[in-house]
C-alpha cells in the first residue's frame, strides 16, 4: 500500500487522465503530491527530468503524461506523436530507475493491440499481428514504454506496472472538433449544431465501428487501486467490457445535448479499427469494476464542456 504521506509524482497532472488521478489520490487522503506543468518541467528534456527526480526523490510515480489526439491528428503528425511520447516516457522511466522509485505505473492505450486482434482483446494478444495504421506511431511509442518497464523489472527487480485503458472521456477532456477523440468531438459538434440550429451533424466514417468507453474518474480509481494491490510484468486492461457502435454513441450524445437535427455519415473518411473491446477478465479477478454508466458519464462531461471549455472560449 502507498503510504498516505509518501511523495507521489503524477506526470501529466493537467491532462484529463492525470487530473483525474490527482482527484482520486486527494479523495483517498494522499497529501504529498508532486505536480509540475509542462512549462515548469518539459519531460522531453532528459537533463531537466533527471534534475527533478534527483532533487525531489518521489517514492511513487504515475506516468500519465502523453501527446494525444484523434485519427486526424495522429495521421497528420506521426513523427511528432512517436518522438514526443517515446522521449518523454523514456526520460521519466530512466530517471525513476536511477533514483530508486519504489513503484511506478505506466499508462498506455488500447491502441497498442493489433488492428484485427481477437475480440474482446486479452492482454496476451500484444504484438501478435499488425497495428492500426492511423495511430501506429502513437501505439509503437506506448509499446516501447511498457516493454521498457517489463525489461527493467526482469533485469533489475523494479516494481513498474503498466495499464492499458480503453477509450476515455470526462472532465478536462480536449473538445476540439478535429483534433480530439470521438466522444468529446461529438459533444462539441452537437452543441454547436444545436446553438446554430444546423440541420445536420456530419460524422466521419460509416458509424459502424464498435468502441468501448470508460469514464476518466473510474479509470483513476482503478489506477490507485492497482498501485496498491497489483505487481507483475503483464499489463492490465482497464475498461468496462461493454461496447456500442459510433452511430449509437452519436445518437446518445445527440440526446444528452438536446440536438434535434439529423445525423449524416461521411463514408469517404476513415473508420479506424473495426472493433476495439478490451477483455477485462483480469481486472475483474483483481477485484475492480467500473461504476459510471455511459449516459451518466456523457451528461457529466457535457456539463464540464459547458462550464469549462465554453467559458475558456469566451
């Protein structure tokens, strides 16, 4: 168990995942959190990362920092996605090792699994066939990070664990209509269509791909739980074990937002991976289960969008 007063560094604490982990830690009584913005500590600079770890000596680390984006962003900037993610995670992992961090959690993504992986995807299917091309660069960087954790554990006996979340959403998400992930992008599109009284909202692709979504505060609760209960080289899938089509998701977001126009699909745009459902058998056996149903989570996320993202624009 992590000591309540131990120094805990949350890398990426201003992002959606990192901020949720901070909320979960504070809610559970952890009082000594190390937090640095990217301006205060650029994780892409090895010397700065090494100096930070040497000076602060964190006992536990949650590595949630990452450059993230949707299909368009990944397709347009593959070199940036690979370099930024690989260099920042390697800097943090190496500095953690050099400074005897007691335990570290590396957060990856379900996109590390093959494009045509068996469904639902077990942890064991990693590296068994080709990746989805639209986010291959990001996936390769994340695979490198989790493998480095595994190799450090094997060679040096460290206690570094990795978790693979499904598609996440919730407070502090990126709501950009083109460069964000599907759910927050849909929230913005339907909201703007509602405000402008637009007759239709156009969705990329056919609407047929299947996706799974986990509310980010549930994800954070699972992360803290596993830091206190799990050690091992095999990654742990974090998800709900439930899925729906993009078309069904769009209809649900439309209802929550209160938009009354039509939904149209642009089949000239890519669908991405046909299906991406995590096998959460291991997570369930470890004693954790999600709490927030999708409709409830979307309502909470839309409230966050109206309160924070729209206010920032004004």
